[in-house]
C-alpha cells in the first residue's frame, strides 16, 4: 500500500497537467484523483508485475471504439510507468500503420474509391505492422525508428510542372506543411491549366515538412536539416528548414540528373532575350548578380535562375523569379523593385514597425533576404519562357581578392575551364555562418545541385558553344582597387555597360591584351567604361600587393582543378598559370 501512495505522490502533478493539456473536462478534480488512485495506478502495478514475470519486452493492446479513451488511457499509463517505474514506454496507434497515400490512390482506382481514405479495412499496411512488432519482440536493435502517422497536421499540395518546353517538362507534386511555402512553390513553378490539372500525374514528389528535424546520431545526417532524394521512388523529403529556396533547389537537383540522359543541358543561369532575338545566358552563384543583370529593361527576361539547353534552344525551368532583396533600391534595380506587389512572397525581410513597409536595408535576421514573384511581373517577360540558342554567355564571379579583370573573353577551352572551376566568393547571407566573403569553387556554378560529374556538364557546354558559335565572357562583379575590406565593389553601372557591350557585339571590335597570370584576354577599351578600371592592377595603390594576391588566387585555381582527372590537356592549359 505504501508503494501505491508513493506512486500517487510521484505522478499526481504530471497526471493533472496531462488531463488539462488533453482538455479532459467534465469531471471534478476529486473525481480525477479517484480515477488515478483506483484505476490507473492499479493497472500500472499490474503491468509492472506482468513485465517482471515475462522478463522481456511486453506488448499490450488496447481496444475500443472511436472516442472511447484509448489515447487518454495509454497516455496516463505511459506517465506512470515512465516516471515511477522508470520503464521505457512507446505508444503506437493503428493509425501509425496506414498505407501511403500513393498506395491508397492506386487501390482506390483498382478496387474501390473509399480505399483512398484512412480507416477503411484494407488501408493498413499489415506487413509493416508485423515487421515492427517482430523487431520489438526480438530486440534486434540498439536504436529504433518508430512509426508515426501525422493525421492532425494540415498539408498543402501543389501540382504543376517544371520546364517551359512542353516535350521535356517534368510533372511534379510538392506537399508542404506551411501555407506560405505552398504559395512559394505555386509562384515559383509552372501552374497547369484546369484541363492539365485534371489529368496531372506527378513524376516526382517533394515532401517538405519544415518542422521535422533529423537526429544526426540516429539518422546518420550531419545536421538536423536534411534533403533526401530517391530517384527510384521519384521522391524527395526536406526537413529541418523553413527556407523556401530548398523547394526549388531540390527540383533543380532532380532535373540536373535526369536531363543529361535526354541530351538536354541543365544550367544554373538566368537568361534574357534582345529585341533582335539574340539570347544571352548569365551563369553565377548567389550574390554574383545573375538576377539583377538579367533583369534589363531593354531586354526581355526568359528566367532568372534555372534553364535547360535542348536541340531546339533554351527554356526556363520555372514560372517565377527568386531575387535577393538586401539593400534593394528602386534606382539600381527598378524591375525587381516594381515586381514586389500583391502576389509576391517576401522571405526573411524585416518590416518597419511603424510603417509596416519592408526595410530592405535591415539584415538583423540574415542578409539572405528574398522575394519570389511571378515571371510575368517583369514587363516584357518571355511567356512561355523559351528562346533560341544563345549568342552570348556570361560567367559572373564576385572576386573578393579584387584581382580578376572586370571582363575578359574566353575561348571554348577557357569557357570549359572556368565553367568547371565555378569560382566566386561566398557572400555574407548566402549561406548559414558566412559573415564575410569567402573564396569558393563550385563546379558548373552550382556543384551542390549537380549530381553528375562536372566533366559531363562541361562537355555538353563545349559542344554547344562550338555548334552554335556562342561568345563567352568572364565578368567580375566583385572588388576593385583592393581586396574585400580595402577596395570597393565594382560599380554596377560599369558592369551593365560591359554587359551591353557584350550583347551588342561591341567587344568583338576592340583590341585585347593577355593577362599572363590568369591567362585571360582582357579588352583594352569598353564603351562607357574608363579604360583604367579594365586592368585590375592599375586600380591598386600597392602593385606588389596586387601581384601577391593575384598569384595566390591563380594557385587556388590550379590546385582546385587537380580534382578533375578526365579533362583534355587543352582545357587545363586554358586556366591560370599558378
């Protein structure tokens, strides 16, 4: 009797808290106390005695109709057995063993429509139940992942397409647990017509459960955030992050694997179209200026981030744009500024507490502040987003050393070299933990999204440059006059004028000189740009410091390129000398 009283004193407070949490009303406190003493504690002692006699895992079943109290009773018993008897308890519900929605959909078509719902006989995965309890009984585990079917969480489903080229587009389904993320993907990808939606069959599904975090010690992940891709099941699972960009990055990674098998080159680039029908591509990592420079009022935007290059030309993967907003101004980036209106989704942007207007200069949350908006918010955007083969390709890099020329022309071999190198500086806010620029090499300007070897994508690029006689330039949007902290970011007005000179072919008519350290052809003149800024060394006060920094970066290029084994000697020779 003494033990029962001890148990009562030990669990009483937790018991009452549980009842309040579960909103178990209708009984007085005295009645609840009586139930604890005369029902739940005696049952717990009975279970404890059963366990001791059995000497192994004890499995108990609780049966009852809907609303009869199964969840409440097992919850109370779990409290008592864990807190007083120090037992490891897990409560599983039959609801945790439903067949997947995909399986139930198939059964609903093949057998009966009601099988699409939960609870109907035949909707439980009996093999999964048997497997689970066999493992529990045999104790063949050190750690075990337990089934949990989340039926209370509200989910949002988007069905649509990736790829503006109809013959190669991918039907997708994205399931999220936050309404704003569903709006994000609805804006980001291509919406089907009502007729297309009626017959929509996703070929790849993304589950983005923001609040579900991995446990690295159990799941084998490096952090609590994870993105899992299974090409056999045509399924991706995202967890532990609320960053909307992970939805588009995941789909991009899927296409980067699939499309080369169809002889289509996937590209992390923006694209626009001139009035004369000349297409231009802009490659670069986050923060290099892809979105800003491709959003040109004098040209028509095809897309700002992800494209494919097929035999017919190029096409946008997406139906929206995803732009950085940190320090956004109407003067510098008028098209992006004007695109932020009803229907756009701001991410990580702080609102002024007095005016409730966005404060684009506020980086208190992160410098990675973003906006997603429909492509047609940009005046003159190309809809559908398809165009011919590119006449010009521009590689964008933000060199934090301040030593690369602001613009240089590349040979085909040079283009393949710099494409495989993918040099830039990671800028503050583009990744967690980056507070100042850091030199980085990301092959194909997006290695984390490129599941195939870099050589595969580079070969496709080189073949297309030759076939379509495409001009390629390397443009540095980084620092001039010194490294980060000493020099200044290259003026965007000058960069725009250099881009204009590339697109109107002006740079095909000027003289060039060779930068021997980086093995680059640098124009001596460019319309609208002071000649002295075209040679980065001339912008430095300390010339010896420039030489030292330039040699240091060149060596980084050489060292990084050593990892590419299956590359022709001509491509290697096209890079810096180190």
